[in-house]
C-alpha cells in the first residue's frame, strides 16, 4: 500500500529544468556526511518524476518546451518531509502552557482530565469543514518552509465517528493538495472519558472498530502512545498486531515521559518508526538500530515541555539508528508547525549533527513514513524539490525563524514562489 496520499493539485508540468544550482544536496547517502552534494548542478523533471539530477556539464539537453528555472547559484534539496504531526486539530491549550510554567507537569494535567482529552472535546465539537479550514492555515505555513509531505494522525476524536471525521478531513486535505499526506490512525492516543479508568476495555473497543477504520481507505499506519497513564506495551501489542493484519504500518510513541519498554517493543514488532525516546537506554537503541526502526527526534516537544531529559540523539546516532526529525506539531507539547525550528533544536538540544538533522527532514523523514519514492533527489524519484535563497543547506538549521525558500516544486508542479 502506498503510505502517502495526494500531493500537488494540477497536472504536472510536462518538463522543468532547474539550472544554475550552486549546490545540489541529493541526500542519497553520498559524500560528504550522507548529503550527496553536487556542485554546479541541474535537475530535470518530466511529469511528476525526476529525470536527471547531477552535474550541469553532463546533463542531457533540456526537453523541448521545458519550463526553465534559474536557481541563481543557490542550494537545492528534496522537498522536506515532516514525518510526525498531530494535525488535524483545533483549539488552544495556552492555559495548560501557563500552568506548566507555574510548575504543574504534563502527566499531572493529563491525569486530571486535561491534556489530550481537552483537545478531544474541541475536536468532537468541530465539524470536518472546521478541521480542514484550521489545518489548511497551518499547511500554508509549512509550505513556505519547504515541506512537501506531512504525516498526520487522528487521536483527538477517540470515538469512532470523530476518528472518522479526522480521517475524512485528512483525505480532503490530501486530495486538495498541494502537500502530500501520510495518514495515521491513532485511536490509542488517550483513554477517552467514556472508558475512564479502563484502558483494556478501550483497546478491546479499538480492535473491534479497526475494520471500520480500515474500510474508509484513508489510514495507512497505526500509532500508539505507550506511557504510564496512556497504554502499556501489552495493550499496544494487541492493537498493533491486529492493525498489521489489516495491512497498516506500525508506529509507536515511545519512552517520552518514562521508560516503559516501548522502544524494545517497537524493535520486536518491526515498527517503521518510534518517536520521542527521551528515556531510551543504550540497549534499546541498539535494538532499534538492528531492527531498522527509524528514530523520530521530536526536539520541539522536548523543549516545549521543558523536559528534564534530553533526547539522546548523539547516543542514538552512534548506536547506528536512522534519525528522522519532525515537528510533532500539536497543541499540547509542540505548538509549532515549524519543521526547521525542530531541526535547529535537534542540533542544539539533542546532539545531532547539522547533516543528520538535514537528512532527518528529508531522506530519513521519508523512511519514517515507509515512503521510498521521495526525500532524495535522484532520477526516478518524485519531483519534490526545494530551491533555497541561500547557497548553503546549513542555513536551514542555522538561521532560525525565517523562510529560506525561493521555490517549492511538488510532483512536478511549482506550487510556491517567494513573494
Ligand atoms: O507526541 N505524547 C503524546 N502525544 C503528543 C501530545 C499530544 C497532546 O498533548 O495533545 C506528543 O507529544
Ligand atoms: Fe507525537
């Protein structure tokens, strides 16, 4: 199953030639540092695919009638992939942010009925159209930063009709384009009011509704929040094995607030990705590396929650884990849609190299959603390209709080140009 839906809204331009690229980062694992840098490069697209990416002096002649784009000696790289968000949501939790700043913990607020369940009330009260409208605004921000594929999860509806509503909103957004979406079902995000104190009963219920969720034909992955106060490894196993038997990829929120064994479990069950990992051990990291589970470094959440424990990105990288970086965009723990901020924080707060962070928002971000036709600029891949206003890719993680985008191409269509 293709884990991604939509992307670009018009028929692709027949052919595009992006010329005069000072530095192309193919992200194909080549030197230096895996970024696959090519100086004085050009890229040809034909339809929604890349036809040529490499040195300008060995490029084939431009296809006739190709749209010509001058990159003015700046850098080009794959369109960015935000592999972990909690869109679509609605409403604000600014009051909780203020309470946490006065000393209350995220876990205590959640145990008292706030947190995720407070956004559940807002999402249940909203219509699908309202969810779409709110999310469209955020996606426009993402596009200006160069995001071309975004993962979105349910998990604020928690009732079949509201989880469905979130999935249908995701489908509407994907079909409208231009950003492609990897849709994830996360019914096991929190225990809803109806099942208060009965996580086992809720997991049984989720196993029962799973076929109806799959039948909608939107979700391609299933995620579970494994944490004290949310779900145990055993409860997650029950749901995820069932999800896999229905053809869904598996993802896990692991070791965010305490050590529960979720990372080892993600390795055992063969999840495509595990996110957060503040409390992961070295043994767990080796297990994830051996099982080829992509580790999602969700740096914004760590900093937003004023985490006592930093995500040990350096340890994960040294253990051989593939590192993705994502915004984790949600109203509770990461109220920022800015993937570039997450990448900058992954470097300064979690010990990633700038190169790892750049791979984390491109090639490894794509791997975290199980999608292998994007995230690198090589012939045959989807024509998703980000052309910068800067000659250096490192400006993306170094120069914060601004867009470095000149143009964004999705599926062979120029979908955004700098004003
Ligand atoms: O990834 N930890 C679980 N889920 C989200 C937070 C969701 C919320 O607080 O609304 C996260 O941090
Ligand atoms: Fe998350």
